[in-house]
């Protein structure tokens, strides 16, 4: 009886703890990883590191000096192959990071090629290899699927024009750094998460000292809700044509200012005379290329020419482009591929055909095209981000409703700069009149969401 009582007293708490860990693994993966997953992974890594490196082909033969010292100083007959030296091991709420010093004879591509084998050997969700400096790589391991429920890192990136937009699959933040990648293209099918990406981008930009300019030829169904934070907005092709002309005029006046001060770009100007940077957000860029009648072709050609001019020269003047659409290629017409070549950053969500993925990433990261075509439809917001360096990664934007985005834009409306050159396109902030007494209040329909 005493044995049964002891077993009951010990087994019941253990069963409860096991059940709690099982629940946390499904519902609170961060908690489960911090409590159970990380300690187990660190022990497994420490115990099996040398053997794992050996079987994965990540060891090299020792140098003659090392072999001599082992045989004559350590008095050992067997000389073991040399694995990368572990410099640092750090745990986090999403995974574990290991800094390795590569021995002579190994290069980062060797470790990248073995990342899938390392993942299975150490029982983690994924292993990403990043070269930090010559001779050093960092293994970024994640203990669970961080893109299943997106939670952005608490530490915000620093920089003049740097905003966090999404979460990478290695647990780090995907940021838009406009000083490094001034122009970008975002593609994706309906219900793929493009609107969610734009909401996160606009709400993060709204916090900065920056002018936001929108072109939404769908009569403003997406951008009109951000009107309190927009310095200019065009909702028809005719308005878009005039707005682009005004932006080019603003760019040329800024070039005159740069010439007067002998500055190479906007950020080299003294702060007291530096104009506010401008981010142009174009939703459904195909609407600027398509015309219904022949007489509109001249306006279309002028808009495309102005967009190309902005893409080629506007970076120095502090004007940056964010182009969004479902498809963007040569079938849109003259100038489409020329404009696309100026858009360094690429973000491609789920698409309906491989050709669209090729349009977005085929010219900069061909191996990322396959990753785009495997995005499932039940994971909106998942995308592949790349740039002209050839690197790419999977990302996912956190969920944000249209009402939340509109509220943030209204909160930071006081930061909206007035640009005289764009004053004619400053959006009018609509005011909602209260319903008359005894009348039935009008119900405003909730806009559709891509998420």
C-alpha cells in the first residue's frame, strides 16, 4: 500500500507536468521551447557535435603541425579530423544560435549544403546558415515553426529609414531599409496577403518623419483609409498621371538643392535644409499600364516614363518606390521590364502560376521560384523575400486589421508633412455625420481582407 501511495504521489505531478508541456507545445510553443526544448537541444548539440560534423562531411584533415603535436606531445596515435570550432552558443525564445569558426578547407556553402542534415541530427525545426564575416558562420536554429503564429521581436531595428515589416523563418525581423534597398516590388494573387503586407509597411512608416504618397486606382478602396497620414493620394489614372508629374517636378527641385550644397544625396544635406523623404506606394500597378481606348495610350506612356525616371534617379532625392500588383511583366506593355529592373527588393506571395514567380524572383534568385510555388493557400501572409544579392528567405507578416491600420495612421496624423508641390493631391479627410434622430443608422461595410 505504501508503494502504491508513493507511486500515486510521484506519478500524479509528473503526469500533470507532462500534460502541461504537451499543451504548451501546441498552444504556447515559445514557452515549451524555453522550458523543455532549449535545454534538450543544447545538451544534444554538445554531446553529438563532433560526430555530427564528421558524418555530415564538415570536418577537414588536420594540418601537419597539429598531427605532429597530437602524436608527439599528446602521445596519441589517432589524429581526429578537425570540425569547425564553436565560438559561441546562445539560446533564445525561438531557437538557438551557434557561431562557428571554419577551418581551412571549408567554406560557408559547405555548411549551407548540410543544413538539412544538421536539422534532423539535432532535432530542431530548421537550420539557417548566415556568413557573419570571413571564416565565420552563424547557425540560426529554430525550435518550432515561427511563421505559424507570427510574433515580432521586441527589439526594434535602428536606422533613419528602417522599418520592421514581417518575421523571417529564422526568427529575425524582415526589415525594409530604404537606404540600402530604395525601391521594391510586391507581387501576389488575391487572398495571398499583399494587403496585410502593405498595412504593416504603412503603419510602420507612419511613425517616422516621412511623407507617404499613395496611388490606388481602385478608387482608393485600399489607401483612402490611410488618408490622415498621406501627403497625397491619387485614385484614378488621370489623377495618378498628374501626381507622378508633380513628383518628378519635386525630384528635380531637390536635385537643384543638392547641386547648390554640393551633396551627393538627400542625407548629405545639412539637417536644417534637408527635405522630408517621400515613399510612393502604388497599389495594383497594372492599372497604370492598361488602357481601354487608344486616346489614353499617350497618358499611359507618360505615366510609365515618369515611373521609370523616378526608379532611376529618385533615390538620391530621397524618393522611394513601393510597387504592388498581382502580375508585373512584359505583357503589361512597353516599359514594364525597364521599371522592374529598378526595383531592387522583391517580395512574392502565393501566386497562381509559375510565370508570375519568375517575374518577381527569376532574375535575381532563381532557386527561390520553387519556394514561392509551394506556398499553401491556407497560409496567407507567407511570402518569399529576396534582393539583387541573390539571397532570399521565407517571411510572414503579422495579422493586422484594416481598422487597426487606419487607427494608427490617424494617431500619427500630426506627422504628415505638407508638400507644396503635391498640395493639389492632398486627400480630404472624410467626416461621418451622426445619424438623424429616429432614422436607421447606416452600417458601413467591412472591407475585405487578404489575410
